[in-house]
C-alpha cells in the first residue's frame, strides 16, 4: 500500500539508525573524514591514469602496436571514470566515515544509488583489467603453438571466469530489488534480497583469481633460458601481483565487517578505499611490463637499469646514432664470399630481370653464367624503436625457454 505524502515525509525525516547511549546525534554537521576520501580517490585515479599513459606511450606510440589488451585497458579506464564519479559524489552526501545515527532516512537515498553505480563499474573494471593482463602475458610467454600450452589455457580459463562473473555481478546488483528503483528508494513497496551476500561472493572471487594470477606465470618464468639469479629477479617482478592480492584480502575483510554491522554508511568508506586500491593495482600490474622498455631509453644510470635486467645492447654508428645490430636471413643459407648466385626469374615490368647465363642488355656477362652486382644497402632504424629491450617489453626473448 502506497504511503501518503505526509507519511513519506515523516519516514524520510526520521533518524536512519537508533542512537547509542551517551551519544548525541548531529544531523547538520556530522563528523566525517572526507579529506582522507578525497586524497585516496584522487591518488588512485591519478596512478591509474598514469599507468594507462605509460602503457600507451610504450605500446601505441613507440612501437605502433595496439592489441586487444590495449582496447580492454581503455574500456576499463572508462569504467573507472564511473567509480570516480560515485566516489567523489559520496563526499558530498553523506560523506565518508559518517555514523548512520547522524543521518536521517532521506540522507540514504543518494548514497544507495551511488553504491550501486560504484559496484557496477567496479564489476566492469576488474574483469577488463585482468583480461588485459592475461592477454599481455600470453603474448609474452606463448608466441606460438598456444593451443598446446597449459599456460595459455590457464589464462583463457581465468579470463573467461572473470568476465562471466563480472556480468553476473552486474545482473545481481541490478536485480536485488523489484522494482529496480527500490534499490535506492527503499521506501517503495518491493521485494529485495540482501546485497552483502553478493558483495561477499564478489570479494572472495577476486581474492582467488588474484592468487591464481600470481602463481600462473611462475612455471613459465622458471623455464626461461637464463641463470637462476635473473629468473629470481623476473619472478619477483611478476610478483607485483601480490599488491592486488593484499588489496583484495583487505577488501574481503572490510566486506565481512560491512555485512555484519548495522552502521553500514560508516563501514562502506574503508571498503570503497580498498576497492580503489585493488583496481589501481590492476592498472599498475598491466603497465609494469612496459617499464623496462621505457627505462632502457631513459637517461637513468646503467646501475638502475640493471635492476630490471636491462643491459646496453646497441652499438653507436659512425653518425652517432645508436642502432641495434640486426641479422637478416639468419637461416644458415650458403652464400659464397665472392658473390650471390641468382636463379632464373621471369621478367617483370617493375623489376630488373637477372638470368643465370644470360645478362640483360647493358650488363657485363661473367664467366660461368653469373651476374655479379654490387648492392649498397642502407639499414636505418627509427630512433623510437632503438631500445635494447624487445617489443614485448620484457628483458628476454621467449625463444630461450627450456622445453
């Protein structure tokens, strides 16, 4: 049965929670920690954007390559804008770390809507970022014969699970109440289920997938053809995924607290903070493999670069440019020292016809039917791609693995 306007106004003006003993509620100037919220939100957003810019510089600008993982990255950044919108709006109403007994029911409508927006965008960001990371790892560790590689199948399984779970979370979040607007307009007659159960399941899934992603590349790393010291260093580099694991564990802990407490507007603050940390860690992990390539071209001392396994692999030319040594046609073909034998070719309007035993007009025919020509080949290298680090951004080549 619908309420009258007077009944609705009375409900919205009522305290949102019973005030504890010896506590005087403050409905006008309730204490908060909005300064901390602004700092955390701004810092995490800035770090995430910086990581995207570094990745774009290293992959899209430097080597002119854009793959599916970069597309996932840009889509994730767009969804991150939705979480930023909800996070900043919650500073205005009701504020962070505000006890619910300092609020009236009317103060809950807007934050409940923002929490829904935040949860949906969060459920988009993490699957996209983790899929981008896994695709990037596949490009590094599985250059060929991917269908027979267990690492590739592990990445596919994790990515598929993340995407399916993300879609399910968005559906569950938006179907928690019927009608839909009753999710934030709690006074509307409706049928709802408890949101914390979905949040607990989501947090648990993220912890499990983060741990799996930390362990997944270790087998491939220890099969690389290099000494154990470098393998250990690279394993530690890929261990940056532990940052996401730690953030996910703290988020799970705060989600459990949030689900048990009645003062949910107070405990939603730290939960959102750790969700921010988890998303930022994802962007950082995705950007991290590009750092060696960027550092290799930076003016940092070689001692700093060596910490990332980067060594000087280029030789300056006579003109002063540093160009990598490139071997073309390294298949072991037998080419005589005194010339290059050429097989019969059909004449072409756009090419010179060179025949064994028959020189074209204007050429001097040598004995034994060979035509010898001196070709001057100039090999140039784009300054943007003269790094000693391979295009995959890693200080090693995948062809050097033990099998």
